[in-house]
C-alpha cells in the first residue's frame, strides 16, 4: 500500500466520516456513504493542500474510484 493511498484514504475517511479500513482502491465515490458534491469539493481541497498539487477540476470529477484519485495525485506530484 503506497503512502499516497494511505493519505488519500485518510482524507476520504475524514470527509465522509467512514472508517479508513472500509476504503479501498476499488471504492467508488458514488457508492460511499455521505458522498455529495460538497464532500467532493472538500476532498479536492484537502488533496491539493496535503500534496501541494493542483488537479484539473473536470478530470477530478471524472474519477470514479479512490484508486483513480491516487493515480491522479501521484501523476500530479511528478509534474514540474
């Protein structure tokens, strides 16, 4: 399990009030309890602050699961 995944899962848990143990790479955002557009924006803000990255808003909202978000964050970290 990567450090990025652990951090992202923790942030997802914070915004949804779900135990981090219940969040996997395959967890789909649309099936998470308490998932709304407000939580999606809170997560985006948390991700950008924690990782010092800027994610494209359209690409972010197109992500379907936690694994896709981890990949997007990892990719954004390596860009100059």
